[in-house]
C-alpha cells in the first residue's frame, strides 16, 4: 500500500512523521511526504530517503486583510493541486503544521481515508480543521482534541536505548560513569536564558558532585567544551544516548522531548517556551501534578533557582528514583505501532 504523509515546519511535526514513515517502510509500504521548502522537513525527509513533494506555505490569516479575502481561493487551489498524489495513495496521515491543512481537504475531496496525529495537548489550527473530516484522530496528551490517546511516535532509537547500559552511555559522552548526570537542552536552536543560568551554576553543580551534559543549541556563539564534570556541545545527534545517561533534565516542554523523557523515565524541570499559544505548559501538566516533574516560567529560571530548587533533588538518590518511576509510568513506547494500526484500520 501507499501512504501520503503530511506535516512540517518544526521538529515536533517532522520527527513523529519520520518515525511513522520508518515503521511503514519496514512493513513494506510505499511512502511519499508532502511538505514546504521553508520547513525542517525540506532537509530531514530527503536525508531519510523518502520522496518529498513541495506545496506553497500558506499560513492562516489571523486578522482582517486582503490576504484573508484571497486565502480560501489559494487554499482550495493547493488542495486541488494534490489530487493526483492523493488519488494514488491508500491513506493520508497528517501531523499538523501549515502544510497539513490543504492535504486534509484534498483527502476529503477525493474520498481517501484520513488519519490525524496531534502531538501537543493544545491542538493547532490545521489539526482542528482536519479533525472535522475524520474519526481517526490520535492524540499524545489529555487535551482539547477528541481522539485516541496513544502518545508521540518515537524514533526507534529511543525505545531501543532503554536496555543500553547507563555507565557505557556516560563514557561515550565523555562523562564519569559513576557520577549523576544533569542533561540540559533548550531545543535544536538553544535557549539563551537556559544556557546562561546553567553556565553560571556550573561550579555549584560540580561542587555538589553533579555532572552536566549541556546541549547549547546551534543558534549561539558558545564554544564546545569538555572539562571535568561538564560537557557542552552545540548539537547532539545521539539524543537517545544523552537521555539514557541522565538522572535529570532541564528542558523546554515540546511534545517530542517530553515523550522521550517519559519513555526512558528521566525526571525533569520543564521551562515552557514563553512565545506562542502556551501549548508547552499543557504538555507537562499531568507530570507536574503527579510530581514526576517540575515546571518554572522562563522569566523565573536562573542560577539561583538551580542552586535553591534543583541541587537538593539532584543530591538525593531517593528523590530522583521516585520521580523517575513516576515519569516512566507516563511513558508510551508503542505510539508508532498504534498509529500505523489506526491507519490500516482506516483503510479497511
């Protein structure tokens, strides 16, 4: 069978798409992806070996303007431009983002089964629009979009790393295998406030016997650094290794990161991205309520917060173990398989 996958813009849309594509390909199905030239998918999808077709990026106008008046006509034109691709597939699977909405409409117009996956607790406009056309909706967290809660499709490396030796993972990252590890990540582009606070608190963390694996992001001028108990890199291409090696994490609260941390039972302090519609704080609401994780606003996070709130936790094996067990109870390792099952059910 052939599947047409749509989604893009950010890693939160692209990574679940790629995980699903990989599983479908392993089962012997054909894959085609629809994306935009501006999104992250323009690089990641071809790198993974999948055919990528481009459509124009068409954001939903949010205020009265000329673009609002012509939007329906451009939107419909893009949907009709997809007719050959949609008719040639057996099922459409969408992951949200601007690119998905016209693909959803095309699936409706040309009577193809449609499956939608929403990664965030607070759904985006495209997925809210597309959910009107199908009963096959999958969600990751309790939220405002009705559907079957399965979690976020994860890269195969994440579940596989569950059995990887923690000490060996630390050695491969340039860390001491016998000391606890704090993982710090602000996303692929980094987060200035998180970076600043962790650098300022690095000596106190070292004095407390805590090692730091700091992924500073690609969008900064911080040099990579390896010293006793502190490793800083711009980008980590073995994220599953970094998570497996860690006892605790400081992170943004994107759906994919939250799901990867819960899958491997790593407790965390989440610092929701302060710009946007606030969906990240909803992603971790259950974890914070259950005391599996902490959350602090971006403006309130600094070195003093690390000294006051985190070092006591990082210094307590009992507390880390309790939080880790609670975190892992929310982990979902089979979301990819469940989403593919849903797509096959939709075809039937």
